[in-house]
C-alpha cells in the first residue's frame, strides 16, 4: 500500500510538471492521497471493470481542485491510461483541472465550484434508499476551506434531518485555503464540535495513516451521517510543498520536479 | 388528465401553483420516481395534498434553495425525476451557480418550477417579483424552458417535463383565476409555437400570461382595421425559429412578455431577426430596466403597460 501511495504521489508530480506554466493544484491533491487510496483500495465497493454498477459505492470529490489525486488513483485502477495522465490540462483532454462528469472512468459528478458536492451526495443518498439500494454508500470529500461555504452546512443539516446513514462526509483538513492558512481567513474551529453539534457522528483521524483512516471510515453511525475529519498536511510528501500556502496551486520547474521525484523515489 | 370544460375551469380557478400541485400529484401517483421538493413553501407550491398522500416522494429541505437544487441533481443522476419548487426569483437567481453546474453542465434532468414569476406577487416587492429569470436560464445550455399561456398548458408542460430526459425550467406566471386561452384540448409539442390567430399586418409573439392579453389586444387592433396574427411561444428554448421567420411577412413584429425587455422572449426573437435581411421592425414590450414599485398584480400590469389596452395603444404608436 505504501508503494502504491508513493506512486500516486509521483503521478501527481508528473501531471503537475506536464501542466507546465499554468501549474496544478498539487498541494490539495497531495493531502488527499491516503484518503482516496484507502477509500478506493480498502473501503469502497467499486469494481473498475464495472464503474457504473448500481451496487457500487459513490465517491463525490466536492473539493474538485484536488482532482489530480483522483486521476492518479483511477490510473492505478486501470480506468485511465498512463499516457492519458499526461494530457492533463491540455486542449481537448478529458482530464480537466476540475472533474468533469464521466461515469465510465469513475468521475461521478462535475465539480469545481465549491460547496456543492455534499448536496449532490444528499440527493444520491436519498435516491439510493428510494430505490431500495441499502448497501451502497456515498462518500463526499470536502476541504476544510470549502466549509466556509454556507451551502455545505445547508447540506449537512438536511443529511441529519433525513437521517442519512448511507452518507460519509470526509473533510480533508489541511488547514490551508487559497489565500492563506484557514485560521487567518475564516477559521472553521472547532471543526469537530461544529459537525457534532450539527448532528453528525464524527471520527477524527490522522489523514495520512492508513489504519486510522480505515478505522474512521468503519465507524458505526446509526441513523445519522458520518463525518470523518482527516487531519492532513497540504503538500504532504514533498518537503518544499508541505504546509506551504503557495503550493495550493503552483508551477514545477525542472529542478523542483527532479527534487520532488527524488524525494518520493526513496519511499 | 382528461381535458374537459370542468377541468379547465378548475385549473383556472386554482391558478398556476394550484395546477402544479394537482397535476404533479396525479403524475407522481402513477410513477413513484417522481419526487417533489420544496424549500419551506409546501402549500404555496400547491403541494399540501401531495405531502399528505405521497410522503415518500416529498422532501421539504427547509429554507435552503441552493441545497435543494443540488439534492435534486443527485436524485436525477440516480434516475429519479425531481421537481424543485420555489419562488422563481429564489430558484433561478439565488441558485444560478447550482443550476449552471449541477443542471446545465452535467445535463441532469431535474425539473425547476419557478412559481409566481413575473409581476403576480408584486405586492411583496422586488425581492419576489421576477423579471429576469428567462434571461438567466436562457443563457444556461441544455435547459428546456417552458412558459405556459394558461393552466391547461401548464398541466401539459408538467406532463412533458416529467417525460423528457432533459433539464427543464418551467416558468409559471399569473395567479389564481388565471384567464383561459385554451377552451378545448389541443396538441402541445416542445419547441413548436402555436398560432392562435392568423393575420397579415402585425404579428404578436407572446408568452405566459401575456398570451391572453395579446389576444385581447389583437381584437382591439382588428376593430381599428388591422389584421393581426398572435403566436403563443410556450417554449422559450428551444425556440421555434420557423414560426418567427414566418412572421416576417407582416409589417411589424411585436413581442409581449411579463419579463424585462432584456434577455427574455423579445431578445430571443431579436436574435433570430438580426440574421434575416430586411426583417420587419420589432417592438419589444415588457418591463423596463428598473425595479418595480410594489403593488397588486392588476395595478402593476396596468402601470407597466401590460394590459390589452396598453399593449394595443403601444402598438398603435408604431
């Protein structure tokens, strides 16, 4: 698993480098790596040979700017080819800078305008119950900065009101948003208490620890949504990116690319 | 539903919201994939009976319209047929981004029902008056936009909306006791305008409640010796371009709508005419670029030039 995760990070670095002068949202993708890896490889019922199967668990990446992490995972699953990864952010690519709905390759919904994925997830969760599908779950990944959006809380309130125990909200809490550290913009603290007060079952985990994430996702949450707050490090895995607001979206020079790859190469 | 004199009278009495509630309940009873959503406006949307009789197909999300649109999009992706209701202004303007991303961009077949659009709730002020929804919805790709002329047509639009696999914006105008344009059953086709009256001097293209007023205005003009054609443009998108082109044999084309002169039916017709050489003069009748003074519906229609008399007077000025 560690090797797989390392490869995911390397693929993200390659995509960022391929994106050239426009750069990529590499920081918020790196923080997501273990979250996505654990969901896709250990938790979710998702068969890459049948990505639209009714029985699949649904994953909605509401923090769409982190999508290169998802592209890397989808490549690992065989839904995206190695060479296609290099088309990221080029003209006519399917791999936009923000996810564009394409269920055939496992991208359930489009996103990019923050604060909307959880509402979609609530709708999916209700629909699953309506259809009698009591097995599938919906995983919605939001950023902590994204939680500034009021619509996130509208969606949480409805998920609680409708007693949706088939939805899991995952917060990639990397403590940094576009402009700065969240504490300097709009602090969401105490985040755990906020989710609890709104009526969710909350599990706080180290978002880079496989076992903790796995345990967190398996938390019982009878008649209420589960919120897994994953404490992460923005830019995780690359020393000069870690915890640096400027690496929310940035450009990799050749030197920095080599440095990043060499750091990851040892893992 | 069967269309007969009794039903026409009942729906007209109920008005656009009541008609919506009645028809959607009938459809949802036969198809349990039809879901009605409201943002704390159950009775206003005519959904009281629906909520009682079909509780498993009814969701009240509280005062949170943006969340409601997102939820509906999620439902639509999973194969349900959600009808989302609120005041037209809150539904379209407040949720513009949700509609753009979740409905337009992803082409998810949710049905947006904009209640009391236009001037009908004018006494509540400019927050509730809605005169720019068509402008906004028309610029979002993939949406079908209906603007029915009366309550029978509203029923037909709801039925069509439930059948097609496309996102729909249903613009409801008027109030209880809506005038009746259609006294008998007729054929309703998406994107196919209906010529209610033929004529050769003036062509009036109208939509929503203004269809009835345009028919009356045409009568006034005919008494003065003009031959007037009246078209009901019940689908604003896709637009019936052929019907507009056919109006070019008249000397004057007039569009009438309970909407701003910017971005609505008038603009849509002008976009077509601008591509036609030597097209006739086009008069756009609607509300001007201003916030409307609060007032009751009748008063506002009179004040802003949308009664049959004011419409015909304005046309005679040309």
